């Protein structure tokens, strides 16, 4: 199920200090391109539609879901690259506001494609030093660059100073990107599909590096991914997104071995060693974010609704008409799901 032999960590291993970042009722919409030509399709796309989320100091959180579910837009909003229509983001208990430049030093992003993140005409040294120069970080630039490259696993660091991206392997390029983030001593790294373009053996190395940064430096990490197997490998918690909303969230081991939401169960059907043969298959394409269905937004694709399970439990009408909120269970107060069927199952509700 994973690239790294790793037992999922638990909340008691987080670095003490409480919440680092909090997202409160975040909404992000985009104007419809087709609406420029037709009033019929002028509804805005609700990319992020009322998300509440927090991440603790030293926690690794996986933000999972299909392409188009809103996870990258949420990540860009957390980075301050996308301005929300409504809601706010708190960092260390304070809204971003005038702290945006300092915030962008403390919260760094690692992108999916390291080749696209690096200037092909820029040496490794200059790529890592760029952030130091933008933020006027005091100290010896040579030493800071060398330390960042070493922490990212590029040793001896001076051997890489004058090399260009095309002279490096894919894994080395991703380590340079991570080194550029580490040079600024971040408290949070947002990694958008950080290993999806890498070979399996290299993926394991990069994931081990992220775990090491959390264990040794207490850095929090948000990993944006479509791969629940990756979430199992490194994450303390997993938040599953569908059509702009978080539909299930909780400790990784709990969510992935005992999922409550039919969407999470269906995503697990394609994960090796994830009980795929026993999970309902996910069919159809995600709905248009300009035309979010009424009731539970997953109801047009829900195997439990189509297969009669919701009707047998007496919640079929609720699934079609009522938008469910995240509900917790007394057995695990950290495990929440937005599903009418889960709320009436045999397990005790909170």
C-alpha cells in the first residue's frame, strides 16, 4: 500500500504547541469561462465551498480527492496565492492581514513538477538562495544554502552549487525545491502532489525526507494528493475532499481502515492492499462545480444510494434533499463524516 514501510503516526506524536494554522468557513469561486459567451452557463464555479480545517504543529495532513475536487485551490488559498470570497485563515492564532510577507516565509510550497519550479538558467545555488534574498534573511548566504541542501539530502552541498536543473535527476530536482523551502526555516510546507512525477524508489526517499523534517524539526506538512496509499504512508490525519467540501476527516489509520463516507470507500477501491475487491467502485465523473447538486453533493454517484442501502436505512430522501454536515462519533471524536447513512448506521453517534 505504500512506498515506505511506515506505520501511520498518531496525534500523540505531534510536536507540542497546539494549532498552527486554521481555515474558517473558506469559500473560493471562479467566474465561468463559458459564461462570457452564454448567460445560460454564467454560474460561478464553487471550487472551495465552506471548508473548515486546522493543522497542528508537527502534524502531517493529507488532503485527498479526485482531480477537480478543490484540494489544489484550497492549498493555494492557504499559501495566500488565491484570495477567498469569504472566510479567513489564521496562522498562529492571527489572521494573515498585514503579515502576508512574513507568512509567505514561514509557509512554503513544494510543487508537483520540480522541473517547472526551477529556472533552467539558474544554478542550484541561486535557486536555493533566491528566497533568502527576497526576504533579506541575515547570515552567511553560502552557509545557509549549504545547510538547506544538506537538510534536503544533497551532500556534499557544494558539489551541487554550480549545477543546473537539467544536470540533475528528478529526485534531485525535487530535493532542490525542498531545499529552497527549508532555507527560509518554514513552520509549514504545503506539498502539491510532491512525488507523483517520480519513480517508485525515488518517491520513497522523498517521503522519508518529509517524515524526517517533521520528526527532527517539527515542521508541519500538508500533502495534496489523489493517492490514499501515500496518505497511509506518511500522514497523521487525512481529509477527503469532494466538490469543494471536506466529506470525511480523521486519523489516517481510522479513515482508511474504517471509512464512513461512500466516497472514501470508493476511492479505496483503487488502492492496492486497501480492500479494493470488497469496496464499491467509483463511477462517473465529478459534477460541474457550477452546478452542485442539491442534498448530499455525492448523491448522483453514491453507490449506497444507487444500490438501495440508503433506502433500506430510511435516509434516501435525506440524501437527495438535505446537505449533510460533518458529524463526529463517540468512539473516535476525531473522525467525522458528512453522510446521512453514516449518521444512522449501527455505530454510536456523537
